[in-house]
């Protein structure tokens, strides 16, 4: 990329990020799970907003609005009664009940401490996520396809393959602070965050020449993040929501 192209792309991303950094980006007309997460104070409820964030954005918001997040402070029997009949795509009613039970057993305010145990070893956010997944497994032995889709699985080798998109989105929400993101966690550096790679950011990254990798995986998420660090070394994810909206709104075609 020439210096002129680099400068032009940086200006374009900066302008788009600034335009999207507005509460107006989140509404029932422009649904996003962050719309619900911003109303919550319990970090476990905020995590649930990200873990269920797959599929149609409107349907996600509808599902999250149906949840009584106060159940996280109630007994497991009350959780079971309160979520009777709840389900979503791959998740059965039992899957939904069990993820609430797992997070109820963790306790509000404990998640950051667990995450930091893994993260601080090498300032790796994915290692912090692995630490949380390990704790979830200890707290609750329940397992199913739908439940494991929510929590994510530990990699079979030392290198992850999944982009852990919904976990990375949760971390963006919790670490960054602007008109959109919540900024609840202070112990994690913004420069260590990895982009929550979804199909929109993946294709937009390739269209803009920021991503060469053709596989949708962890390596692609890291590659795109490293490309964005060239524009903003200390806060590469400032461009994430803009890239997402560009793709969602089909403002680009690959190669343009």
C-alpha cells in the first residue's frame, strides 16, 4: 500500500469511526445486542448479551429483552422456573437455563478477576477467555452442542482456530469506553484487544485490503487487528463498529 493509499484509508476509517461513535447507532430501528447490554449493570448479564449475539440482530435483541436478568441473583430453582420455555436457535430451554446457572454460580464481580489470571500471564486476551471457560467447566459439568456453542471450547492445540467473535465483542464492550462501548474493566489494555471477527468485518477487511487471509479463523482476526494497529496502535478496535456497519449496510463490494 502506497503512502497516499495508507493516508487515504486511514482518513476514511477515522471519519467512519467518528460518525458511528454515537448513541444513535443503537436503536430498535438499528438493533444491536449492545442496545440491551448498555442498560445492564451485572457483568454476567452483559456477557449473556454477547454470547447470544449470533443470527439476526433484531431477533437477538428480542430474545435478550425477554430475559429476566435478575434471575442471576436468585436460586437455581427460580432460574429454572423463570426460563421455562426459553430457547434460541441452537439452544434448547435446558441450554439457556444452564448458562444462567453457570453464571449465577460464578457471582457478580468475579469475572474480571478470573479473566485477568489468564490475560496477565502474557497480556493475551484469548488466554483470559480460556481461563473463564475453564472456570465455567468447573462450576457446571453440563454439556451439549447448544451450550458449548455459547461458552466456546478450549482449543485442542496450543493455537486457537476459532475467532471467538462473541467473546472478543464482550471484551471490546468491557474495555473500551466511548459513546457505544461500556468501559467497565480497567485492568486490560485496549491495544491487546482482538477484533470480534464476523462475516461483515471479515469481508469489509478484505475489500479494503486490510486482510489477505481467506479463512475465517483466529489468524484472520489477529491479522486484521494488526493491520488496524498501523492506524491506531493503542486502540485498534476503535474501527470495529464502523467496519461492521459498513459490511452490514453493504457499502462496499469486495475489491473496491
